[in-house]
C-alpha cells in the first residue's frame, strides 16, 4: 500500500470511529425522549385485593391512557412488602419497572433489618396517591365494642387474646404495637400475607381483633371500634379515634408511585406529569373514595419526597423504642 493510500485509509478509519463515538450517547437520550415505547410494570408488593392493589390498578389505567402504553400491575407479596420492593430496587432504572407501595417499605424495612437487599434511598418518589388511616376491627358479634372494652379484656386475661395484621413491620402492625405499649397490655400478634386473609380469619372466629388499613373495613361485615388518626374519618364519622378513647396513638400510612433511584430525570418527569393527571381523574377519585381516602391524598414529587424523609426519621425513633421494650415473658 502506498503512503497516500495508507493515509487515506487511516483518515477514513478515524472518521468512522469519531462518528461512532458521537452517535454512542444518542441511543439512551433517544430512549428517554420516546419513553415509554413498551409496556410498563407496576409492582405492588402486597397480595391481590389489598387496598394498594385496587388503587394501583386504577392509577395504572389512568397513566396508560396518557402515555400510550399498558401499565401492568404485578403482585409480588411477602416479607411485609420487602420482596417486591427489592425486585424493583434491583431492576434496570429505565422507567419500565415501578413500585406502588406504602412508604413503610423504605422507612421501616431497611432500618429494621439488614437483609432486605435495598436501602432507604434505593428508590425515588414520583407521586403520592394515597393516605391510609389504620383501624381496630372486631366481628359484629364480639363483646368488644370500644377500645376501653379491648383493654379491659386484655387485662382480665393477659396474653390470651390475639390480633391479626398484614405482615411484620407493616404500619398496621406498628400501629397496634404502639397502642399496646401506650395501653400497657399484652395481645399476641399473628402476621398474615395480606389483609384479605386477616379479614377472613377475623370473620371465621380465629382472631379476637385485627389492626387493618381502614379501607379494608369499608363494606365489610365488621365493627370498627377505633380509628388511628388525629380526627374522625369521614368514611366512619361515628367511630371515635383511639386518641379520643384515651390512648395517644395516631400513626398513618401514605405512599404512591416510586422508581429505582438511577431512573433518568426526563423519564421521572413524564411519569410525574402522567401520575398527577391520572390521580385527578374522576375514575381514580371514585376508587380512592371507596377505599376511604381523604380528599388530600395526592401530592407531587417534592411533597412526597419531603414527607418520606420525615417518615424515615420518625420510624427510626419508633423502631428504636420497640427494640428497647422488654421482651414479653
């Protein structure tokens, strides 16, 4: 090969290499601007039929209509929501695998144990779409009609009563444990894999009381004896709060849509915009009302993030207090 031909070939190779380098970053950027171009998975880390499951499906339908791709809800329960959350935290951060869950999966589980496979900052908030009050419920034929009745029964037979909840370190579990500390009583806890199972065993007579998300009691043949909240809930205006009945305990749960922490900002922005619109739909609001949601259930990314940060700090204090409590004998 002559020197001239060699130089020309070298120049051509360098030109092609430069062109390849120039085009290399264009693919991810393009993938972000045309997002979504395939179906999106929303993982609900609790069982089908739960309050979060119903809300996730309603929100997904509204987002699908705006973004032009299916939003498919997948239930992956277990470990109080930690299993499904870990799956999302490990997923590719491209906006095609999202989480719809209460904040507890970040504010409680990673701080309670080291084997979750994710941290409190492994996910980022997109939009808050629910606020759940907790409640104490019994069968309609139960002799327990009020929270003081429950306390009296527990004191009469220490350790003889039991209660059900949707899983260890979920908000209904923590709410009840806070109440037991405040009341100075001992009621044996029985964890389940979801509230439909809790309600089934309560109605079947295998539980004395259940601590549940208030929405799970709507339309059910149960007696709500107390609501954990600052004020009475509009869905059950005749039921006094636990605080009104003499015990200063009022934890609440909130949550919504989240994504893996490294998800690109343009994708998060599209999701946030679509989520805001979907949460404002009459269809979603109707489902939220049936699930005993308050009127102010929605908040944007910034508000959701700030509330999540406060909840992480607050739950750290609650967990420290529970761990310091002497073990029951």
